[in-house]
């Protein structure tokens, strides 16, 4: 049997799957797609931890009442009976599994998708290593005990080696072993770790990228049938579970909301640098197909696949911002504070001047007015959060990488025509302009909960804000001209007097 002879759905028939990170953005899409397109698969065991006082069972029930699993629950309720809750936590020994749950997983599971991770860029070193590296080690340790395991998919990131200008689909050795780093963060105080972090990172921009590189090292040494998938910046869906679906503000989504609401007016960014994004449904389709490939080919060493949009269909940051600005004006959000009209610059001094003039100064003025009217000010706090968020991603908006994605393109060719349509992952077919349009509509409807019926009113408001923006710009321009004129007047008189003297 080879990877071309059996359909993906048929390969998954009767297979029991273990998923970590199933409550996250991509985890939801993975479960949705497996339930939708692999109807004959076995059970899907989903690891869920207690979070913010909410027990795993309650979290699962909330998940089933929300999209995308709500759709499966309405159309194919019998399929969700295969979704089995496993209470546990990746950062605990043995994942904090009960004896019965562990025995069942070892007895039944043949495919593992390890997606659990914290993707924040501002985690402390201890937090990032504990969640992303130790968590991976614990899942690997469990997988090593699974006698029927045929495929282990570890979800990393294309930006796990940011110091490399070209990221190939191969293993990159880390300067320290994961075990040493895990012991280091366990035994040193937070203050000492904070002081040591820049040196430990070895040029990596943040603890997230560093921890994901270390987690790849963990699976590289596992001796398991491993596939490491490295998605680039994952954004809303192209088609599934709904056109433009998204449920978080990670990555460009938060920037688009901030710019569309009129809060972000300037961003430090290289206009021509390539922005490598991939719709979440395409990424998940690649994960599912790659898991099958690993199971069929049984590689002796881990296989790596960059799940990225290739150079054959490039998108620059500048073009993405221009398209986003256009679409947020055509289909504006509700509750817009000002007319969307942001810009990009690569000049740091100019950027900070604009931040002061167009972010902070207006925020202080408006908050003062709000305070005088007896209401609680909020805009200064929002602006500082926005500016801190922009600062965290400046590294990525001012640099460019090349991601080799030969394996992903080859994977598409290996699929039969039916699977190529069902598990679509060809990024060359994407029209970025159209996609950003539907992406923003998806952000509006699914994340911001702006009902489509609010669009006519939002468009009227955006028209009013356009004229208000023009008036303010005109007044500001007049003010600047007046300042310059006032400053130059004494010099004009001096020059005139000098010429009069010479004429005498």
C-alpha cells in the first residue's frame, strides 16, 4: 500500500486519534475536518485541562455549542459521539491522566496530533519552556508507550529558526539540549532567568520561537514515526468551516481590527517584505494528509514540512495593508473610532513621532473629554496595549524569510483528484485581494460578532468619519502652515531689512 492507492478518508477508517490543543483555534478546525471528511474514523480522544476555574467537561460542552463543532453537532450529531474527553494537562507528569484513561489511550490510539502550545510572544522563558517544551516531552513520553502508533504529528512554526534567512524542510540542531533547558528553568529563580534570557535565546526574537525550536529537538530524538509541520502565520479560513471563519486576534487579525477601528494609524514595517500567511483550513488539510503519509511511509527519522504559501503566489505586507484598508472602508466594523487611514514606515524616528501625534496625543485628549463628562476613560490604556502589541511583532514586519515548501507541494501531487478537492491546500489558487475581503468579513461576523445586518449603518458612519477626517486634516495642515509662517516671519523681516540697508 502506498500513499496514492488509498484515499485519506479510507486510511483513517477505524483509526483512533489522540489530540492535544483541541480547544484552540486550529484544534477546533482539525476536529471539525476529521469529523466532516473522515466519517468512518474511530474515536477522537481530546485532552482538555481545567482552565480559569472551568472544568474540562464544561469546556467541552461550551466547545460543542460554538462553531465549528456546532455545525457538526447539528448535521451529524452521531459523529460527535466519537469525540471523547480525556482530562489532563500536558505540563504534568503522565499528562495527569487517570489510570483508566492512560490504559485506554495506550490500547487504542494509532495517530497523535500534538497541537497544544502557547503562542504568545511575551511569555517568560520559564512559561514558554514549561508549556511548549516540557509539554511536548510529556506527550512524546506517552506516545512512546503506544504499541499501535503509526503517525505522530508535531505542530511547530515556520519561524522556529528566525536567524536563518532560508528555512528548509529539515532538522535544525539546537545549541542546548531540551533537557538542560528544562532543568535550568526549573532550578533558577525568575529574576536570574530574566537576566539570562537574551543570552539563552541566541538571537531568537522571543521565547516562543526559541521554545518551538527546542520542542522540535524533542521529537527529533524521540525515535517515533514523526512528521513535524511548520505552518507560517495562520489566519482565517478560505472555505471551511465557513468562509472567513476566525475566532481569535492572533497575528494579522488583531492588526486588521485595530486599523479598521481607526485605532492603529501607523506601523513600523517594510512595505515590500513578504507576508507569509496561510488559511487555517488549508493548514489543517495539510496536517491530516501528512499524518497519513507518515503512517504509510513509516520514516525512520522525522520528516519536516513547511506549511506555507510559496513564492509562486507572494503577498507583501504593503499590499496586504492596502487591501485591508480598502475592504475595511467597504465593509466597516461597528464601533469605529475614526476613519481607517493607516500607513507604513520603515523609519523608526518618524514612526515614534507619528505614534505620539496620532496614537497617544488624540487618546489623551479624548480620554480627558470622556473624564470631564463623568465617564470612565479607556483610550489611553487601549493605545498602550496596541503599541506594545505592535512592538512585539516589529521583528517580523521588518524582515523577510524564504520558506521552502517542496514537500507540501509534492504532498498535493500525491493525492488522488478527489482528495485534492476535499483536502485542498493549493495556495496558488488564492486571490489575496478577494481573500482579505472575506477574511475581514469573517473577523467582523465571527470574532467581533457584528451581524451582517449592521453593515448599512456602519457604512453610513464611515462616510461621516471620512468627512470628519478630511476636516481635521485640513485644519491640522492650516495649523502647521501657520506655525511655519509664524516661525519664518522674523527672518523675513530681517532679510527685508538687510536688503534695505544694502540698497542705502
